């Protein structure tokens, strides 16, 4: 069993500081705040450099490039129609399938004259609308007197996804964002919906100075507060509970409506210097789908259900164990299983363990690389 706890991640997630950076010929031109986002997106094959080995972080993106990046960032299956939806996009164009995928999923519509204008530089207003739609952040109707783009800026602001270093009242809707700006923004959006997590990058290390104080909730995840208060009495002799995503968990998989017994998450538990008893887990569904895409969710150990099969009624689900699970010095593995509803819609979801507080156990110390992302289930 493998743990990445040279310096422990206690009660939350530390800042990414040790990720190996990219090695573009103009690496020195990449702003410090964009280095890790760009490196991660390159590893995830969302971005790549230019043929000359450069990245050109200050270059603007055109509308075709933006569509490609979003299709890859959201891990959306490409849609390829028989005919083009736009008179200025041909089936032989490299960006044809990406533009059509964005159009098919309702991320964009094109201009009033019916064109797409793939070579036009995208501006922040357009980027806000398309990015929000692509990641499933629902925007409200524009209020009377508002510009059309303001509702999309509001939506990004509510989700802490405005462009780096900007505030709502200082945004310039006509400004053309750079590759660095868009990369950092999409990196945060992917983290927000669970398309990437710290567990996907084990080379990331933390320093003691970046660790949150025990008992505190990382600011980035205050929205994901536990649904219930822990009711388990703490036992001073229970030791420290270590939690890790199983290396055997598939990173992403395609499923169909009505599929049953689908693996959504696998966790390994071990307790050091004492026995730990776990009584329940909480998981949150994130992604551009909905909890109603799942008819049942439960936990298994050694092939047998250790919780009841619960019908989700919200994105956050608490799963009480039928009897306490005891973790000691040997590895205990649990598997979160789901049934896909026959009425499920196309989309993707992950069941994620965000915080140590989401494990009810008799041990005060729970150590893991949080948030722990599950399998990305793409419903076709």
C-alpha cells in the first residue's frame, strides 16, 4: 500500500508546491500564479505547447481554440454531425468537432448572422458565458438594465471563478484573456467540479507551513460543509486513521442509463498506533450531472454491502454503516457502488470525499490527501 504522507495532509488540503513544472522554451514568461495550473492542464492533455516548443502565455485565444480546451477540460465526448452548423466552419477544419460539440451541448449559439467566427479572439464576456455553460454553472435570467454578460459574471463570481486578480466591478468584458489567464481559470473550474483533484497528482507535496490548523476547514471548500454533526465519541487510544484512494480505481468510465453495480469510489483505510472504528461516510456528487441520475448508492467491503442502499435526494449523501468498521494496521478497502437511474441524463459525475469530517470515527486524527476524488462517471 502506498501513502503520500512524507508531510501529512491533516484536516484538509495543502497548497500545491512541488509539482514538476513544464519546460517550455518561454517558461520564464509564464506568471508564477499560472505555473501549476498550466503544468496540470498539460499533464491532463487539456493544453499543449506550440510546435516551436513555446507556450506563449500572453497570447490571446481564439474562439475555436477555446472550444477545444473546454471539451477536453470537461472531458466531454466529441459530437460529430454530418453537416456543419455554421457557414464559416467546415468539416475539414481541425476544430470542427470541438465547435460542434460546444454547439450541441448548448454552450454557445454563434452570432446573430449565423456565423461562428472561429478565428476571432474571445473576450471575457464570451468566455464567461461559454465556460459557465460548459461546467454546468446555471446562470439566472439577466435583470432589467443589466448587460447580457453580467449574469454570467455573477455566476462565476459566486463560484469564485472570475479571472485571476480581478473583481466583479473591475472586469472589462471586452478584454481578450491571455492563455495564462484562461489556463488558471479553467484549472479552478476543473477542481470545482471534480475533474481534477490533488489525488490525481501524487507528486504534489506540501510543506508544514502550508498545512491548515487541525480542526479548521480549508477556505476553498467551505461550501461543502458536512450535512450532519459527528456523533461518535472520540477514543484517545484509537490512533490515527489514514485514508487513500485505491490505486485500482478507474479514473473515468462510460456508463449507460439503467446500469447497476457501478464502482464510483474505492478507498483504503489503515490505522496507526491503535484501532479506529468508523461508523459512517459522507460523499458529495459533483459534476455537470445531478443526484437524480443515480437511483441507489451504497458501500461494500469484501463484496458485501456494509450500508443500506440509499436513494440520493441531494448531492450530499450520508451512508451510515450497518456495524462499525474496525481499521487496524492491515489495509481495509471499501467500495462505493451506485446504480444509474433509467431516467438519467447525459453528463458526468464524481462521488467525492471532501473533508476528514465527512468520516465519522472514534479517532480525532484523520489523515489523507483531501479532497479524495472518485471515478468520473460519464453517462452516455
